[in-house]
C-alpha cells in the first residue's frame, strides 16, 4: 500500500486536490454568517422582524423586500436607532449581495440591536429563490 502511494504520488495528489475542490463550495457556505431566504421569511412571518435595506435609494427603488425601510449603509449608524425603536425584535439587514449587510449587522449590534441578522447572498439570493419584491 505504501509503495503504491509513493510510486503514484501524482495520482494521489490529484485525487486529494479534486476532493478539496469539491468540498470548497460547501465549506464557503458554512463559513458565511447570515440568514438564508427561508430563515428570513420565517423570521419575518413568525417574529415580525424589521427589514432594513442598506443599499442606496436608487438601488432600493429598483426593488426591495416587502415592508423594508431604506437606510443607506453610509448613514446607518446615525439613522438606525431613530428609524427603529424596538432593539429586541429581530432585524434583517439586506443589500445586493450580502457584503454591505454584513457590515451593517456589525453596526447594528454595536448600536444595541440584540438580534441583528444579515441576509446571506442579499437580494440576489432572494430573487433566485423567486421570493416577492416591491418597487417604490
């Protein structure tokens, strides 16, 4: 067995690397913090979660989650506490891809929101799941 591995080290290396390549997408998803669209829908319906879209007003007007408030990421720290008083109720932060909403989640947590969550994958994943949007 050992001699086979030594004689065929390149074959073993290719097998190990291809296995890692197959596992990489799964590991990346597991490492991402945030809610899936299904988890977000459950939180909205069961716990009446607040939804805050942190994209620009122009992006927001092209389509957003139903009932979402628009507070751009650059004014979030100064405006979030004024727009949403209940810091105990869940807060779902949304952007186009999930990157800005993860930053927004950190800001909301710093401001004292106990259940701040980012929509993993953002509006892109929401649309891929064929979930509804509204336009203003």
